[in-house]
C-alpha cells in the first residue's frame, strides 16, 4: 500500500530586492527535517505592488502566509487584519499568516534576537548598547534591549530623523532605559559599549548598494567597548560582512 502524500503547503518571502534571500534554502531544509510537504519561494514585490499583492493573497486558501523583508516590514501593517503585541510595540512585521481570508501580522525577529543573545550568554541588563540603523530590524533589537533592561541604547542613523523617532518611541515604552539618537559617532565617546549591532542592509550580498557604504562603519574603532563586548550583524550573507570585518579588526 502506498503512503498517502501529505497535503502541499505553500509560503514565500517577499521583498525588493529579494534575489539575495536564503529563505527558500533555509525553509527547504526545515521542511525536509520536519517532513513537511512545503513549496517555498522568494517573490520580488515592489512597493508600488504591495497592496495589490496582499489583496490577492487573501484569495489563496492553499498559502500559509509570507515572510516579509526590506522594504515592506512597516508598510504592510495598515493592510493587515490584526497584529501581535510585539508588532504594536515595534511597528514592524516579518511574518504574515493567512487564516480564513484574514492577514495576521507577527514579529519573530524578536525571538531570533533573544535566542541569539541567549546562545552567547549575553544579557543587556544594565549594559550600554549601540545600534546602527533605525528601520524595522533596528526596532526589533531596540525592543529586546529595552525588555531586557539595558542601561542605555544609542541609535546611530545619520541619514534621516528616523533614529530620533525610534529613540523617542521606545523611551516611552521602557522608562528605565536611556534611549538616544546620534548623527555622529563622536557623540558616543562618553559610553563604553557591551554590544554593537548592525541593523542596516550595508554590505548585504546583492542588495542595493548604498552610496559610500564602505564609510558607514568608519569611526567604530574610536568607540570604547567593554571586555568581551559582542558585535551582532543581522545580515547573514556574505558570511563575513563589512561590519563584522571592521568589528573583528577592532578586537
């Protein structure tokens, strides 16, 4: 007697650009390990097509949902039926689940960041931390740091006022942590950091090149760090990013 084929499940990761994503390979590995019959693809969705894509998604009962990456993590929120508590605090979504024609938003970046800290035996409690960037990923990091009771969280985002907005937002959520925004790394010389995080796409393989991106991490060598401080890059391709090379050169 032949074994019945398990029902095919479908999912995708959406973003723009998306060709660099390793999500299809990662989920193919998970599906094989968990013996799930899964079809998972990377689908490029320009910002101009996002609303139409989500409206069409509601009509596909065979799709579980989508992972969401740059630049849609914040833009999807107004189009969703409901969002989790983490999303309400962070203002960014990385998972959209389709259930009964409803689109439900979640942020599992928080879990990934917490698990990464845990794997390294790191706690942000009473520590000074600095984040490069102020987008959706930076918000997830800031949320975890505030939740863990960091002494201070410095947001470095010289290209716009988003850093100031992020700092103001999370200061309202976590009163005991000092959140501040800086436009120059010279403003961060007053603190010794236990954690430095890259939450920008700078250095991501095949991602859109940011003008003078090689200069974004200039000045890190002039910062002060605690003994055994950690450098955490949210980019996972290539294996050694520009940020990690700079951090390693700084010891």
